[in-house]
């Protein structure tokens, strides 16, 4: 309070000063103080070989306190100034997400003598060291203190399992492309545990020695390890590695594993090439370790709740995760937007092409879940309806174009937002899906049904079979490929979809492919399942709000009836029309008000304040679904049919 009052006085006083008084403060001809300039003393990455092989030794046996203990030997070629970096800009996270705050106990030695280090004053992920004469290597020690509680970050170590990501347990020398820095890693895991990674290894007891590789590839090769582990071979090149809180969660049926095998087979048929020598799905089934979905070239990190196998018949659950992350081996890891392709983990990544990287991956993830039978066609259609409706109700596109949402991983670092329907979020995922669905419908229409997005997938991603490097692309490359498949004003179309500001989401692709978005007062089984698993209630397309299982308002749709009545997120709903709140009573009240002049009266609590809000809404319950517009097979029917 004092600070605000004092600042107000200063502003008012300054505003009242005449121009002559300001001139006296800054008299003409005097040299005014200047800010200290920033001088970057960190060597820029060069595309040359690093002189020597780094040896990394990690002790990951502490599953109680969750402490990784690191020893690293880094060869040096010359004396003088040297900079060690912790990875900052992490692929797949699309932002500066390295957890530098968890690095502790850093000690650097050479020839048994401790060397002082200084953290860079601008880039706090960098440590400056003076290498003494006669030094052949640096001996580096530190600990990575994993999160103990959810508010400290994602939990990666539990008594039953761990997720070891090498960017957390290593430093690398500045001045080199990370693909030119060789490294050999050794990790000691708890006794009796099994570890899996996309990087080949040999094990002696609980100690795994990983194949020599580049630092870039090491960071792209995380590990899942656990007490309860099972590997299911899917094809001769792909395996499913599962760790779980309990051994009962590993009990997959042959039919369930067959669906995962079909996922691999359908993806290979789609793209026509495999950009890996071996690929390992890493899957944790847990409610203790933090969830994750992160792509890598020869593996993926996937975290789901208990019941992935055991509750398979209850609905699709989280089975879209593996089709999405597997697609990334082609889209995102092999073909990568040119402005995302960086020489090291210090150079900022630019996300302008995430509508391809993530948007088209989202598109293919849903297609492949249906083609493989991982998720039924009807559940896939119902998921599409939910996606289309959610984005069509997102008013934020009136001021913020789709392409600008590709900056969101940097702008908001994936923190929750209060008014997401107006602020927008990482809409390039699902709105990207809608854009690519429309591309599919245009290809089919203009080619007389002979061309589709399958042709784009093979032409753009299905090249150089066996190559698991990186093949960058630009927007011009995307447009050029589309034009080779079917001539059209693709540049103009994409410019409109990416840079335009509109009132409606681009849902035309569904209608052109034979299905239209409609609303009824009955939930689809897909939506019922989502609501049941979440424990709350969603009335986003009627009242314009969602309620969590604890009664807290999670979302208020911008310009909806609830918004106009004064609702805000974070309040707790305690009564509906004078009766204690339950999800069923809320739905019943909305139904009862339909066609009347009555409002829905909701009592809410925010901290110590209780108030009743009357929401003048009489439109009844509204839930989205896709309705087929003809009897014959449509473009969408063909898109979801197994090859």
C-alpha cells in the first residue's frame, strides 16, 4: 500500500513539473549516464568436431530423496576461457524449459585442484571457467534435485519408477554444434530395476553403459526405468516398454498389444518410410510420477493414469497419446521447421511452423488411432466434434491469429490461463488439425477423389527411408509439396487460415468431407466418459462454463451467458436454484429453464464472500457431435479407414 501511494505522489509531482524544471534535471550539453551494454562472452556454436569424448556417470539409485548424482569428465584441448552449458531450449517443449534451478553442488576440478566457476550474468545456464595450463580434462560433479512435490515441477522419481532425461544430468562445452560432441553415458539404477531407452546399451547388473553417441542424440534419448517393467515387441523394429506402479497394470491382453502393433503398421503404410533404426515406446502407467507426452526420434516418453490396459473397455481414455507421439518421429523430429533446427540447446527456437509440427501430428494422431483400432471410429468422430466445438467457441481468434499462438510455449510456459477462450492458448495443435482436415477436403474435391492428405504424408515425410537425421523445411516447401499433389492457391489459403482474424473456427473441412457439426441435448459416449473421468461437468456450449469435481469453476467462456452474468474462474459453485450443488442438479436446472423466461440461479463462494448470480439462459443443454450428411462413404470415412 505504501509503495503504491508513494509512486502515485511521484507521478503526480512529475506530471506537475514544468518543462523548464525537467530541463534543469537534464541540462543541455551534459552527458547523461548510459546503461551498461551486454557483451556476450559465450562462444558461438561451430560445426566442428569436439576434441575428445565426454564421459558421463550418473548414480540414479536414490529413489527416496530423488537425487541424481552426476560425475562428468570433459576433455579440454587448450587452456584459458571455457564455458559449460546446461541445456536450456529443449526440443519438443518449444521453449526454454531446462530446470537450471534444480542443479546444485557444482564443483569443477582439474588434476585434483578445484577451479572456480562464475555463472554468466545474462545466460544463467552458462558457467565460465579458466582452464589451467597442463589440464587435459575437467572433472565435474553436481546433483540434480528432482521435484519432491508437484508445485516444484514434474515428479520424475518414485519408489517404483523414474524418468531420467539426460539434459538434467549433464553439462556440455559451448562453442560446438551438439551433434559434433561425442559422449558416453553410464547410469546406475536401483537394484532389480529394468531400464529402457531408444539409445542402445549393455547392462551389468543395475549399471547400464550406453552406446557412444553425439550429445544431441543423448539428449534425444531419455530413459524410463522401473521395478515393475515389461517389454512387448510390436514389430522387428519397434517395442512397447511399460513401467507401472503395480505389476497388475502390466497385464495387457493380446488384443490390446495387437492394436499397438497395427498402429506401427498403419504409420509405416502411411508414410512409406521409417526414420529410425529401432524405436521404443516408453510408457509409464502411474498416478505417482508426473504425466508426460514428449517426442524423440527413436523413442517417446508417454505417461498415462492407471487403467490404461485394465480399463480398456471403459472408453478411449488416453490412447491418443501414443499415435500422436509416434507420428512425431516423422513430423517434428525428421522433418522439422527450419527455424526450430538449432545448433545447440542455447540458441532460441522459433516456433512459426508448429501448426505443421504439432498441428499435422495432431491430425495424423487421430487418424492413426482410428485406422489401427486403438480407438473406435465413432469415438474418433466424437472427439473431432469436441475439438471443433471448443475452437469454434473460442472468441480470442477475433484479435489473435492462429500463427501467433505458436509463441505460447514461450509466452506462457504452459501455465494455466484465466480466460483461455479470449487469450487463446496453444491452438496450433487442434486448430492445426482443423486446417489440415480442410486441406484434405480440398485435395479430395479438386482431384475428383484421387488425392488426399495420405499423398502429402508420403511425399513430405516418406523420403530417405532409414535416415534419422533432420531434414528442415520452410513454409514454401509445404506449399510446393501441396502444389505437386494438386495445384491450388495453397499459399493464399494457408495465409488466410494462419494470419486471418475471424469469428469462427475453420471447421469447413468436416462438412466438405461429409460430416457437419451439430449440437443436441444428449452427450456422446465420448463426452460422458471424459466427464466421468474428470469428475466435473462441462456446460461450455450452454451456460458457458465448466465445473471441476470440487465445485470450482474451471473455465468461463468469453461473452457466454455466464461471462455476461459476471462469473469468474476460481469461484466455487455451492448451490443451484437454492439447493446444494451437484452436477446433476446443475444440468437439471439448465434443462428446466429451456423455453421459459427463468434464469438459472447459481450461488458461488470466492474466499469469504458468498453471492447469488442469476444467469439468464434458456437454451437448454448443448453438446457437440458430428452428423453424417449422406449415406455413401465420405472423405472422412475413407480417411479413417485402415490401409
